[in-house]
């Protein structure tokens, strides 16, 4: 199976070939085995941890569960068709380079494997899907790695405004889900648009997808940019295959394992949560929108894909790492060509590290301020560290060196109080409001003259030759 | 049936395992806690449920609306 992959099964085959998939055929209990295994694989080496495929689920005779599909740098590289040993920085620039192909129009197909079985009555998600409680304090089973597809009711024919996003969904009843979204998320905009027209919001939920679609669905794109057209770009320009879902008319992935169709109920809000979140702590209970499921489409022996969440790092940190970093880099680069790279891999970008050449004294903090005003930065960039261009922002040893060698807290730690942020950050005071911190770890330049910074030690140019030689010798 | 989390008495059986007799699933229509018969007692028994995750009607009424 060669990339790009049209479905999850194709990618799992590729992971298997690369010895990055563990098939688990012993019987497993939905609780606590699945959550425990999800945590255990996240505790392994993040460079090489495998995906897990459970094939013998207690109480089911036709279900499989995949965990940790994106959960290591090796798997992330294989998703992109790169060698599994590719560095984080190499994968960052590969994604950045492929982004330049955006938008790639979709490949519209008339039928899909998930049309094999359709249910329109007596829907019971607890019996149809092997959903499970992920962490002990969760309110119930969740669907947490599905692509949620909705349109803007005020502009329904605008393909770019059709959103494909990952939102957590609590399975509350047989055909009844709770769905979390914040107001700035595209889903939040869509539900407000629908309610403004006094109607519910049609929704499709695609479970078990090829890895690039999941990557695009969790990327902070602009509101009218299509995740499907970005998936095409990240597939190296190969159009992304979609099929029209019969009940809602929404465009859904051709390759999904399971597709739910239904409606976000007009004006309905219900208690939802808590749920162990990507921040490493449980979210509180909230009053959130409600989905009623009217159709279930699925393949035979479908694979239910899930994502473990808990104290970082877990799978979500690999999934949200470079697809968060690259758009921030591109937005900064537009106005500051000096920017070399952006690392927004920590807790979905609550902390960011920018590497930049420095035009003049005070420049680094201006670049950091711009990051705070990007669409993603408005909600997430609580802490921004800026380092010189000679520091690799993906190399934390180098970043820590820059912090120790360049930062005088009197001048270089800048705080901005009472800023908006996502309410999931447990430090918010009140929830949704925080102080932002910029740490300028670049070397001061005139006219910001201070300290006694010596001449940096630079290596012989031949070092690069020796790096190549040593790499070959250690293969 | 008593909800282990909020102690509402209206929780019901909502699902049976597709392979008969392995587990049942229950759901509470007040706090929407859902649990499986085969889970540890800290998830299923109202007397042993995790104290830090218990909620009551006031918690539900005070839950912030996010969107």
C-alpha cells in the first residue's frame, strides 16, 4: 500500500509493513483495558511507538478498535510517505512545502465502502460501536477522533465554509450525543448561524479515516478554507475522495469506516462532561449542544478509531503538532520573512517557540506579539518563546540553552494581562481569561544595548560533511 | 436504577452486548452519566463512585454554556 492512503485500512497495512502496528487478538474488556492500553502506548518512546489494533472486543463479534495511529514521529512520517526516521523539522518543512499546493479540488465519487450497511431505525450506538470510557472520571464513552462535518446555514453552497473538524462527542443515549465546541471554532459559528435561522444543523460524523484527513480536520485553517482541499495538498496534490452522504447531503470521506448522519438539535443544550482533556486534566461539566443520530452507515467488520488523551504527551500531541506549527509559521512569515520556523507542539500551541533572525533590538517581541493576534494565537498562545535563527525550535536542549544564556527576566519576560484564551486551560482566571507571557531569548541587538554578549562560537563549515558521514556510519 | 454519579433514581438500561450476556449499558437522564455493568465498582456502585467526580442538581444547573 503506497501513500497517499485513501482509507484507514490502507494506512494500517502500511504501518504493519513498517512494523509500526501491533495487532492484539487476545480478548480485551472495553473498560479498563482500552484506556489502560492507550496510556501505556503513549508512555513508550515517542519516536517509534506503534499503532494498536484490537481485534477481539468483549461483547462484540464484528468490531475492531485502532488506537495511537498518529502517536509517534515514525507513524507521522509514514503518513506523509517519508522514512520513519525523518526528524520533526524535516516533517515540518515537508508539510509547509506541500501546503503551497492548496487548494486541491476534491475527487467526487458516487459510491463508498461505508454504504455497505445502513441503519435508519432502532439505532443504538452503544451496540453498534465499541465505545468505551477512556479515563476513570469521564462522564461516559466518547467518540473523540471522528471528522464532524457541517455547513454554514447562511451560505450552504459555499464548499470552503463546509467544515470538517474534530470535536469530542459524549455518547449519552442510543441515538444521542453531546458535542463540545467553543464559539471561535467553525462548528461554533455554524451552530450560531443555524440557530439564527431558527433551525437545527445537519451533521455528518465520519469515524475511522485515512490519517491525512484527520490531520487536515485538526488544522487551524481559515474559516472558508476547505479541509478536504488541504488534505489534497498534503496528499502531494492528489485530490481527496469524497462522497455525498444521502440523508444530509454533506460531503464525507469516501474511505470512512463508519458514517453517522443526524442533526444538532435547535437550541438544545445539556450537561456534558467531565472528560479528560488534552491539557492533562479533566474539563468541568458544561451545557453543550446535542446531536440526534438518524442514520448509521458502516462497512462490515468496521474499525472504530479512537485517540487516548491524558497527561501529555499522548497521541493528540503528535496529531496537533506540525499542523498547528505550519500555519502559524506561514502567517508570521508573510510579514516577517526573518522567521525560520515555529514550534507550536505543546498542548496544542499553549506554548510556542519561534526561531527568527533579528532585524534590530526589540524585534523578537514584535514577532511574538504578531503570533498572539493570529487566529490560533488568539485562543491558544499563552506563552511565546523567541530564539535566534541559529537555534532549532524543535530542539529543546538548544531552546533551554538560549533561555539560560540570553534571558534577563528584568527585560525579557513580558506579560500582557486579561487576554482571551480557550476555556479548557485550567489556569484561566476566570475561565477563558489569562495573562500572556513573551520570553525574548534572542541575543540583544542595538539599540537594545545591554549585557556582555561575547562573539558566538561558530563551527568549521566541514561539520556538515562530518554529520553526513557519521549518520551513514551509524545506520 | 440509581445513577452512581448524581444518585438520580431514573437511570435505565440502554443497551445489551451484541454477543448476548457479556455486558449491559446504563444511562442517567439527569446527568447523562453512562456506565457498563462490567466496569470497576468505582464506576458502577453509587456507594463506591469516585467522590471527586460526584455531582448534584446544583452542579448541573450551574454548568456554563460554552456555545
